[in-house]
């Protein structure tokens, strides 16, 4: 093993590859212009690509500037109150724009639209269109209706819609990595969560349409796909349309993963999100079998305390979660990247129970975590039945403790890469310097290294020489590790 010294980088040295998600400028003169701005999760970014495809069929081209737009869509998130506040602030700004250009049409799409329905029209007077996540095929009609000066609403939630036949238009794409939605909705009813109410019942998309989308992306030069769903491990597709005497064809998530991995060894496959109650050994063995399925699992715990998990209705306890972590390590090794979501200050959470979250984090040593203070969402089981009784400052203090511990663990996990060679898929130039390239390793960690003769889309072996809690830094090496 090649050794090197550890250098902890300052905050200023940290880097991430993420982009702000607004639509791009399409070069055309005679089309109406659509500006889409997406908030929230990867699923929303993926949905905006479906929206762009639907609107292209209605003769709209996308624009990157709201000043050039005939129609502005905000694809919104309702998961926490601050996500909704962000959209409200943005709407205020757009209100001024609309005063100057009365013909401008403004639509609110996605989870906030579904949660508030027509109430949104009363609260935000200049909104013309309210469209829930299952109504995107109807957007051209809604726009036409709004053009006549009427308010247009479709918040119907479907049990079947998967947009399987729509080829998304990639927005803000680096041309290398893409998201593919494999299912929609969620049937889990975690007590804190608004998703089952805003995105409806769980449904899985036809696997052959998923494989075809991934195959076309690879043919277009993409090298990585992330399969998206709220709970990918419960993906289950049954060919109900076959009338033959043959038994119905079934595909589960492990089988789908294999089908996508087999497209080409140079197409990396990621997925998100795994639910601890549903992940199977079959999925873990499939990950181990294929080098191109990335050794990384987003595995949200939410809390480290069994009583809190019960109140959250997560349907597993601390011991079950730890057993699953042990199984991941057993099958995929210590190297497997694991990340989590954690909520602090959920209803009735005591100080000792918060300590259990910290001790679970100590046990797992996550590579990365998304951490939130609990935010009560109207209409959820928690809002109806439980008291939001942890004071805001306590939630925030606990959150700070979780964040500080995670930062330490992210650094520790990144330090394990020091002196080792990582296979990196290059996503583009580094944000800070054009002389450097930026990509990700198998475990989803951002890696930065001098450009030399390498380019976007290359797989490059990089010797890691420095790290922060967020980034690995190194130098390309020619030698392929044994
Ligand atoms: N389906 C994924 C799962 O089960 O882990 C999560 C999807 S949700 C869009 C993303 C994360 O937001 C959740 O894992 C949870 O940590 C957080 N979240 C959801 N509702 C929340 C709430 N009311 N307050 C704070 N965080 C919340
Ligand atoms: Fe929300 Fe739970 Fe469904 Fe995730 S699994 S989307 S947290 S209800």
C-alpha cells in the first residue's frame, strides 16, 4: 500500500459536484419558453425532466432565465416547513415579475401543490396553475386553460401513472450521470412524513422501459444511472397484461438491478432509497456480483432509539437496523459506503433517546448523513396524534450534535481512502479550478485531481493523498489496482 500524510482541508477547500437545478436554454426562435425550477429531492429533479418532455411535445422549449419565460413552473417540495417557505419567498419575487408582464403564467407543481391543492390559489393570488405529481401529462391543457385567464388545477393522484413511456429531457445534465425513476409514491406511512399524501400509492414501473431508458442513456454517452424510488427494495412489477396460460412474469428489485447492470460493465448503477425493513440479502449479493453496481447504500435510520422508531412507525427497531448493517458489512465489506437520514427532536424524544441516535452513529460510522430537525407537517399521523413537544432550541441543539459527530465520522471514513487508489468516474471540471477534474468513487465520495489528459466521462484511477470530511483529493495513476 502506498502511504501518504493526512491533510485535513479547511471548509473553503471542500467541493461538491451538485448543480442548482433550473432548466437550460434551448436554441430555438419560434417556440414558447418554459422555465422550470426544481426544489427538494432527486425524485423531483427527475420529475422536472418528465415535465420538460411533456411540454416539448406541446411545442415549448426550455429557458434558463425567468426573464425570457412565457411559463414558469416551480416543482416544489413539502417535506419540511422551510422547503415550503423557500417556495413562498420565490413566489413573492415572481409576483413582481408578473406585475410587469401580466401574460406570464406561473405554475406550482409537485408536493406542495398536492398538499395545498386549491388553497394555494387563495394564498398565492398570482399562481395560475396547481398540478400534483401525477398530473404532468395534463400540463399542456392546464397551460391552455390558464392562457384564457382561468385558474387551472389538477391534483388527481393515480394508482397507475409511472410515466413509463415518456423519455425525459435531461435538464442541467453533466451528460455523464442521470436519474431514472423506477417507482412512484409510498405505502409506508412513517408518522412524520407527508410523502404518502403528496405522492400517493406506491407503484412500480415496467422494468423493460427502465432498461431501455438506461440503454439509451449509455448509447448517448452517459456512464452512470441512479435508480430512484422512496423505497426501492419494495419494487415489484408483475406483467398483468399477459393473457397466456403462462404464470405472470414478476420482477423484484434485485432482478431489476441485475437487468440494468447487465447493460454494459462501463455503466455504473446506483440506487436510492433503501428502507431497512425491506432490503434483502438478494440485493446485497447482486451488488457484490456486479462490479458496476456501486458499493454504496443510502440506508436511512431516522433515529437510533427503538421507542422513537416505533412512534415514527418505521416498523423496525434499533436491533433490526444494526443486524442489517452487520449483514451489509458481512456481504459487501467494510469499504461499502453507507449514508443515512436522521431526524432530531421528533415528538416525545428524550435526551437519553437522542443519545441512542448518537451511539447508533458511533456504531455504524456513516460516510455521509442528511440530518434534519423535526418539522411537523399538517395532515400526517404525527401531526394528528402526537404533540410536537420538543422545544425548537432543543431540536436544533440535538441537530448540531448529530452534525458535529457526522462530520467527525465522514472525516474518519474518508481518511480510510488515504494512500489508496480509487476508480473515479469523471463528471466534469472541479468548481474551484479548471485545471482539476471532479468525479465520484464507488462509495459516492467526491474526488478531485489534476486534469492532465483526462476528460469528462473517463474512468480514472486516482491515488488519494488528501481529504476533508467532504472530499478526497489525489492524483491520477496509470496502474490499475490488482
Ligand atoms: N423514503 C425515504 C426513507 O424512507 O428514508 C425518505 C424520503 S424523505 C423525502 C427524505 C427524508 O426527509 C426522510 O428520510 C426524513 O429523514 C426527512 N423527513 C421527512 N419528513 C420529515 C419531517 N416532518 N421533519 C423532518 N425531516 C423529515
Ligand atoms: Fe416518507 Fe417513510 Fe415513505 Fe420514506 S418510507 S417516503 S420517510 S413515508
